[in-house]
């Protein structure tokens, strides 16, 4: 089935540093969504990207969808301790084998 | 609060047993999804129901089954439990069959001893 690779698996930063996680696919994605899961919590929807080259911002978070729609990134500027958690990308594989597949996530820890 | 309710929050049982996990979707959502989360496997898609009908199937074992009832709540049945079935089971809901904005419940932590 369609595979989405998410890197890095773990990232530890000092508070104030930037952070980026990437989702890469070998095939074209129809869209991609990003979720955040705080420790001990449940995934919470952040955003959906649909268009080639799309860029969306939410305060210190910047989401990008690649021109070929095969990769996406989430960038956090000047991390804060509240950014701690696991960030997942999720995509719809579409077609008759429709299902929603999450990447394995990037666990972000922030040192205050 | 996502509006998705899952019960029970915790479940401890023994190998070989059968358990039922319950999920009530957000008001107005017709689609329900079940996911299994373990440390080494991340979020694994199990199955999706839309308006009472099975819509998509993922990596769901034959020992597991699910259904969505007329009132749209869903149950995930896990039987002949094994130690490896210990995981956090999430239910999520969305408005339509292909609306990818999922709202997750708080999960059921299953421990098989």
C-alpha cells in the first residue's frame, strides 16, 4: 500500500529553537493533514493541505505541501514548551482502497 | 473536548478473553474510524464505518470486528485476546465518508495480562 515516511522520528530542541518535520511519499497524494498529539492525549487536527505548493500558517506553525504533492513539512518557529508532543501527517490514499494512513509521527521534546 | 466519547477509558483483561470498546461520534458526524496505537507501530488504521456501512478496512485482524449502529455509535469487538493486543484504541469521527478532518476520542487503554 501507499507509504508515507515521516522524519525525523524524534527531535529534541532547546526552547526558542526552530523545528521541522517532514512527510515524504513515493506517490502523489491527493491531500495531507497534520495532527498533534500531546503526551497522554489524543490526536488533534491542525490543518489540511490540498493544492500543489500550498503554504498555510497558524501563528508560529508553517505548513507546506510540495509542488509534486509528494511531500509536506511542518515548521515551528521559536519552539515553546507547549509545542511538546507527537506530530503526525495523515493522508487519504483514495481510490477503491480508500483509507486514512498516518505516518509514524515525530516526537518533539523541548528543553526549557 | 472533541465531542467523541469512548468507553471504557481503561480495560484490563486476560489472554483469550473478549472485550467490547464503545464509541459515540460527534453529533452530526456519520463516519466512525477505529485506530490502534502502540509504541512501535504508531497509529494503525483498523476500520471505517459510514452511516452504518463498512467503508474501508485497514490492518484489522480477523479476531477483531466492528459495527456501527443506527444511532451511529460504534463498537469494536476484540476476541481471543493476546498480549500483543495491548494498546491504546482510538475512535475518531468525521462529517462525511471522505472528510479527512478527524475528531478523536480520548481512547481506551487496553491491557492484556
